[in-house]
């Protein structure tokens, strides 16, 4: 069973060359990132109850994996702070990305509960069913958000391609700079 699904058909229809309108290129890049996010979440969900209770090292490592997956979601901070405001300026449409921002805010509190559990759970207290139930409460709104965001990005094809591409390149640089900082951090457990 998969808790969330991002169809290969969606990805197939998004494969545009970099030379096409930037809206299609950005939508393709985001769809690929979203697919990776959902595959990671599915791997957590599918493995959650299969870790031997007596193997505390494996449980600790799995919780660290969960924590790393949660860190991969940091792109949303940069999207809302840097990329989406640029899109508003380019389109001259106030709130053009607001629906996507609201969807993100809707699943975030439930996502935060999962992140907190993965960060604070002691290996001896680990409960795979708890992991699954925490995921189940945010997976559907997360998946819907990821799908809808792609459609919003594809709809930007009526605006200046060059400016959209530049905004996306700035966004990528922000992500890479943040990733470099995060790579130097050691994941610390709270116990």
C-alpha cells in the first residue's frame, strides 16, 4: 500500500526541454522534486512496522532517516519567502500563489507532529504504527498540494518566460546555499 501517489503519467506529460517556456521547465523540475518527496514518504510508511523492536540501532537510524526526510521539505520555506513573491511581481497578480501557500499551511501542523516524533522518540519507545498514523493525517493534503502546485506553475506560461526562469534560478541558488549549510549539520536526537 502506498500512502500517497504521484502518477508517472503526470511526470510524463511534464517533460519539457529547458528551451521551452520557463513555466513548463519550472513545473517539470518541481514535479520531479515532488515525486522524490513522495517516494521518500512512501518508503518511511512502508518500512515503519518492519523494523525489529529489539534492534535499537536500526530504529535510531530509521528515525534519523525520517528526520532527514523532514529536512527535505525545507524547500517550502524558500518557495514562500523567495520564489512566490517573485512570481507575484512577474505576473502582477496579487495572491497568484496564495492557494498553494494555504494548502501548505493546512498540512504543516500535522507534518510538524511527525517531525517532532521522529526527532524526540527514544528508540526503545518507537512505535511503527504511530509513524504510520502520523503520516496518514497529512499525506493526502500534502499530495493534493503537490499536484495543485504543478498546475499553478504550468499556468504561468502567459507571463514573461525569461523573468520566470531568472526567478527560478535565484530560487535554486537559495536552495543550494541552504543545502550546503544543512549538509554540515549533524543530526542530533533530543534524548
